[in-house]
């Protein structure tokens, strides 16, 4: 059965091009278009699409407001289009907080110059998020992230964790397993994720205390233009410190270093971070396998790795190296994932020491690290 898509954009050119690209896939049907957020809500209610592609900047009602309304009234997976700028990153992260599943850069030149590449990526994203866990019978939209002025005055004061959308009846999945975590003095906590990761990381990291005893590295599949803004956002929300990693940064307790987009991040036995150019032969820049593999080589059995929501299998081979070194690997459970791909790859390979729901992971991290 074809995936039904509603295309929302105030640009007639972009609506036509996106509709043409999607309609060329025999398993996708464009059932309607809208020129602003208000029309998008009306069309979503009337057409009940499987996926909505959404622009941000539109007259009458912007895309983020439309996403919030749609998630409250007729929860539907939303793919946002965004510009590759710092402001575009901020807006995209707001859209993900509002309930959007994923995003794609909005680049008119690429659509004209590389239609085959754009078509393949767009259609893949639509098919993937159509199968996501974002369509619920009832939906509680996440609260908007606080502005800098509303951030905690001191890191010692705990901010309220940002709520994440939860299904009233989760899809059938194996129950979380692993019980209480084993307490240990870890030299590193490494967390890898992709689709759904920005909200998931926010949920996990806001549960950690300011005196969290282990260094943290974060690997999120994300464009180069986005990672700095994402690190800044997390830093404002969390009691720990979060920053975009730079070459030569030193690991220390209570500091989370986010791999910069378009590059690779490795750690060495001295606790220093190496930032390397993105290898064109690798699908992911940054790549979870690369960082996990370097952690296994540098710290042997003193690593606690966590694989969160995301499509694909990035992290599986790195988790294998970590397991061979005696380290611990956790995976997010299916019911709380937006896309149960990366964690599933780890679980199916029998590499997960524990499988936890998203709400449990931050608490268990705080308990496990001494």
C-alpha cells in the first residue's frame, strides 16, 4: 500500500518539485498540498496522510506551530525542511521538540543539480518515518525548550527534564531487560544515535547530575551546520556541560563532547579527543562505529556505550569491539524509539548487556557510574 504524503510549503516551485520527486516512487502517493500552516492542519485532518513534509517559514502560520497543532489533533510523522544555517539549526531543533520526526536540508540548487540523489534520499526518509513510532492514538506534545533567559541560573539547579512525546499504547515490543545496572568506575560513557536522537539525547542528559563522575562523548548523525547549535541547546538545558568537540579537547567528568557534523571523532588513551576530516567512503559523518572503536582500543573494559534511536546499523560494529574488550553496551527499547534501527542491530547481534526504555536510561546512567 502506497505511503500517502501531504506536501506543505509556501513556495510553488518547491511544492511542485517535492511532489514530482515523491510521485515518481510507485510506493508513494502525494494526496495533497498546502501553502501555510493553517492549510496544513486542515489538510492533515481531512486527508489523514501517513507522512507530512513541512517547511518552517510560511505566511499565516509557521511550520513549528503547525506541527504542534497536528501532533495534538491528528498525530502524523512530519519531515521538516530546513536551511543549513545556525538559525536553520535552531528552528529545526524546535520543530523536533514540537514533534517532527526528522529533517532534510532545503537546498534548491541540489534539487536542480542532483535530482537522482535528492530523490533517493527524500523517498528513503519518507518510507522510513512512515514506519516510525510517531503516530499515536493520543499525543502529548513536548514543551518548548527554554530560551537562554529561562535557562537555570546555576548548573547546580536541576532543570525540569523536557517532556518527550509518549504513546498511550506503545507498539508491541520486548519488555526492557537488564534490571539494575552494574555499578562501576567508567572512564567514558559513549552515546550514539541518529533519527529521533536530538530529543532522546535531551531526555537522557537532562537527568544527569552536575557532578556526573564520567566523561561523555555524543555521536549524533547531523549536518556540520547543526552540531554547534545543538550542543549549545543541550548545554542550556542540562546540569552537566555540553559543547561541540574540538581537536585536542580533554575528557573530564561532567563534560559531554558532541562530535562535529561532517567529521569523525576519536578518543585516545590519554583522554584527548581527535577530530578528523570526514571520510567520503563512510556513510556517516560522524560515525558511531568510529568513535566506539577508538574507545574500545583506548579504554578496554572501562567504557559504557549506549545506542539510541536511529535508522540503519551504525554502532553495531563499534559495539562488537567494545564487547570484545569487556565493556558494557546498552540499547534503547523498541517501544520508546522513533526508529528502531540502530538499537535493533545491536540487540539482534546479541551485543546488548541491557535494553532500557528512554525514560530509564538517564537514571540508570546516574546509578551505574561511580
